[in-house]
């Protein structure tokens, strides 16, 4: 009888652990979706303001420095000049035209919609859900992409493969470090190399605790590292 109770308890315990781990992953994904969309907008504002400056490069540096100082004073960590520069690079890699084109090709009945005109593209405003729907990877992914990919072509490749294979950021980091894009471009058997690229390594796993304690997530929420 005691053994049966222990066995049943273990089943209950494992069920609850599984539920909590799933919930933590979902919470981390939800925060990351919002964070990615918000930082895309921040990057857009920086780029738009830069384009209005007479001396673009110097004005851009000054703008990022002032934003970093004022945003850090109000919101704390997460708005260093390097992070703001990542947001600027993020928008440049996935500009408004990219979002418009992707959204124009989405429809409930599967019919491909015609791309918007240039005037529609430039005037279009997006909500956070639209942005995160088109850019569904985490902010950690996009920082690695814009900082690590050597060209727009390489960035597009890693973005596409990460979406196709469901890569977590460790997988993406490993593939960029191993020059997976360059190796695939030179390979005579691209299909086989792409297949192997989707295989997960033993050290690629990220635990739910690591996801929820991601420093970038904690910074966005204004929490300290020991808050969760």
C-alpha cells in the first residue's frame, strides 16, 4: 500500500513539475515576444531620427548616448549604448518594408495577397502582436543575428533556419560560430548539410529556469538577477 502511494505521488509530482516548466517557458516566450516588438519600434525611432540629422553618423552617436543616459535613469539596466545600437541594427536588418511584405502574404484563407505599394508601406503602423508574429524569435536570437552574422544574406539564412528548425539561442550561436552559412554555401550537398544542421546537440538544451532568468528578460522587466 505504501509503495502504491509513493508511485501515485511521483505521478502527481511529475505532472505538476511538467505543468510549471511549461508555464515558465510560455511566460518567457510571451515576454520575449513583447520585448522583440518593442525593441523593433525603438530601433525604428532611432533610425528615423538619424535620417533627420544633418550629420548622420555624429548625430546618431549623440542620439544613442542621450537616450541611453535618460532611459537608464528611468528604467535601469537594458539601455546601454550597445543595447540601443543592437536595436538600431535590428530595425535596419528587418525594416518596415520587410514587416509589411510579410504581413501582406498572410491571410486566413491561404491566398497570397499582393505586396503593398511604397506609400502604403511607409505609412503603415503596426501593433506589437503583428511585429512579434513576423519576428517570432527571442530578443536574444535577434541580438546574436545582428551582431554575429557577417552579411545580410548570412543573417537571412540563419533567421530562416532558426525558424525552420526551432533553434534555441545556443543552437543559433553554435551555428554562427561554426560558420554554418559559409560552409553550406560551399557544400556540394547542401540538403544533407542543412539536415545535419537541424540536429540538436546534448549541450543545446536550455532549462525553463534559464529561460525565465535570462538577463535580457530580467532587464526588460526591471528585475534583479535574484528576483525569480
